[in-house]
């Protein structure tokens, strides 16, 4: 009997193990079949289960998948990549994507007892944090979402304002919200926003994002637009599935982050240039203006500022450096003098009698100086005094062959875009004798900067060539494209065309410009001394006169200094140009009507 009992117990134990093992196998099979996206494992277990459920198929993963997801909403989604950063040359960030959070609330996820006990405290915290509504306002909003008919609002937008990570940490500690997502119903949806850490510095050049027709945000202005394809990266793919009242994103294809763009901009230079431009514009009551700092040897743009007056304050709403084409006025006289010298029409020490009236007649029109005539002067003195008498020289030597003068300007590249990597650069307008708009006064008027249109950057490129031994450089704003710190594309300094003129002519023009600056500085000093003497002797009328003359000379000085800033301030390395559209004329002389 003892042996029989022993056999019986052993048999029972074996059967128990077999049953337990079978249960484990079945549990494993069910787990395998309910995992999303997993391939159905074909084997005798699944065949057996299909047979047992009368599915009559060797294996039916698709059917199982459909059954599992029949009652689970699924949506395909694009997974946005991280947009690349824009860097300054000195390693500081000019534009980057920063996560901000949209706050949502599922009131049904919260236990009724907890909700009723803490909703007042939560409403008070939200009111104090956002400061756009009372405690009662937020309580009504929260309670209304929970009690809404026919069904509660399970995805309530708490506030339109998105919060940063620091603020999010604070909000997570609010009553109810501190219970988390499942018990507190609090959800933070991350959204990247484009920020410029240095706020308004070179804002228009860096650019910004706008919403496209498809609803996506993309670069439309500045470097954000030019390098949109490199910065944006590639979208990933996934599905959005509703699980326990919450949308969960399951990644199918990982996104590819965008590349970084490294610019030539120096943040410190940019700050100095921008503040200097604003100060000068306020002093001159300017409507808009631009200031550019360019490295002579490389063409690197170290700073580029654009300001316009709106509602009494100066803001950056347009890139005047590349789109503000207009009549340059006296700054073009250096190109005029180069043409005269290069074609052998004059030498620096040739003399000409300009008379004493300060008026020069061309056909039925008069060109006037801002001062009395200079009388008999040298060519060098005409340039040094920025005299409109240079128009008389041009007319005398080119009136029968105006195309030769214009072709000389074309050879200097004045009729061409700079090719800077920014959208929106305006094509310069340098009329030709065969154009319908050409007239008998076009030649002298063009020689002093009228009846033509160029941008400040195009003028800068010309003066940069003067400083660079006659060699034009393409303005360079971007040095490299990087991926995770590795250089994937680089942009080297680029020479454009040949020299604008001979070294002999360059040296002669440089000398004229340098002397002009010195003369303007001396004039300003003299007028200031005389104004002070008049004030000491209570001669208010004369004092006012000399103050006016001082202001005019300071304007002239500013013009020459900007043209020679590379020589006077930055040596052979940098050139700065400021082009300001004032409410009143600043030219040394304007054509008469």
C-alpha cells in the first residue's frame, strides 16, 4: 500500500507540473500576440490556438493585430527633428531652439474626493502664476471641464501661454498636479520655439521662422531662410495611440537633427556697431539706417545692424544693408575719381577753375555746391573738399563718350550684386547711355551719386576693394556647416573679378580720402573755437552761425570717416560703413530742380 500511495502522489505532482508548464506557455503566447508591431511567432503553440479558436489558419498575425487594436484609436504622426543652431564666430549662440511646454489637464483622471478637496488651492496657484484671471475664473474652468456634458473635457488647455522648463518644475508642485499624469491628470506637451539669446542683435540678418502654407514653421528671412534645408533636419515617423485616455507616441523612424550654421558675426562688434548706429541716428533724427563692419582681407561680415524709426523708437524690421537701394550721393565720388585717373583724363595736380558762384550749368539745369565756389583748384583738392566740381571734370572728358565712363564703373563691379548669402539683395541700377531714361544731365548727375541706385553693402564692397589693394571680396557671412561639431561644409573667402584699378590710382585716391578726413577734422576744430569765442563775447548770432557750420562739417567728416574707417580706426583689417537716410539732406550739394 505504501508503494502504491507513493506512486499516486508522484503521478499527481507530475500532472501539476505539466499543468503549470502549460499555463506558462499559454501566457507567453498571449503576451507575444498582444505586443504591438511584433511579428507573430509561427509554431505549434499558435497553430494550436488558431485551431482551438476555429480560425483555421496556420498563423494569423494580421488578424490578431487588428483584433488587438480594433478599439484603440491610432493616428500617423511626424516626429519633428531638433532644428540646428546658428552660431557667432566667437562661439556664442545667435539662434537656437528651446523647449516650451503647453499645459493640459484631464480632470477625470483625478479622484473625485481629491478634486473637490484641492481644486480651490489649484485655482489659486494658477491665478497667481499666470496673473491673467482670478481664482474664481480658474476654478470655473477646471470644474466646468470635469462636469461638461455630454462628456468631460479630457484635454483641457490650462492657459494659452507656454512655459519654460523652470516654470514647469514649479507648476508640477501645484495641488492635484503634483500627483502626476495618471492620478493628477497633468500633461505637459513639449514644443520647440526659436529664440535669439542676444535679443535684437543682428535679428534681421539671423532671420526668423514663419508658418508655411502647410502649417509647418520654416525659415523665411535671413540665414534661417538661406540655410533652411541644412537647419531643419529630417522628420521621423511614428504613430499616436490613445492609451488610458492619453495619446502616446510610438516611434517607427527616428528623426535626423538639423545641422548648425557658423557665421562670421562677432557678438561684441555687433553690439558696439548697433549701439553706435542708434546713437548716430538719434542725433541725426534719421528715419532708418544701416551699419556694416567688414574684414578687408576676407570679406567677413563681423557686424551688420539695421534700424528704422517706428512710433518714436528704433527697431529692426528690414535689412537695409541689402534691400535699401538708393542714390548714394557723395560717397560715389571715389569711383568717379578712379575712372578719371584710370582713363588718364586727369592727374591729381591738374588744375581747373570752378568759379566762385558754386553753380555749374549742364544744359538747362544747374548743379550747386553747399558752399561758395572754390575758384582755381587742383583735382586733388576737388576730391579732398568733396566738391561737386568733379561733375564738371566728368562732363568735360566724357560728354562725347559717356559709355566709356559707365563701362569703367561696370569694370569696378558697381553694377553687380555682392552675392552675399542672404535673400532679398537688390540689383544695383547703373543706367547706360543707350537706356531710354538717359538724358543730357545723366552723366554729371551720376558722377556725384544721383540717377542711380545701389545698396549700402554694394558701396561697402567697393570701398573694401580700395582698402584691399584693389581686389573685390565677396561678403562672407557663413564660414561652416557643422553636424555634431564636425564640419560638413566650409565656405572660404572668395575673390570676385580682378582688381578695380591700378595700384598707382589706388594710392592716389587713398591719399585724397585721407587728406579729406584731416581737413574736415581741422574745420570742425576751428569752427568750435570760433563759436566759443563768440559765446564769450555775447555774440549769439555769430555763435549760431559757427554752430551750424560745425554741424555741417561734422556731417562731412562722418561721411569721409566711414569711407576710410578701415584706415583710420581698424588699420588694414576692418572697414566700417554707415549709410543713413536722414530727414534732411546731408549731401555736399544736390542737383537743382
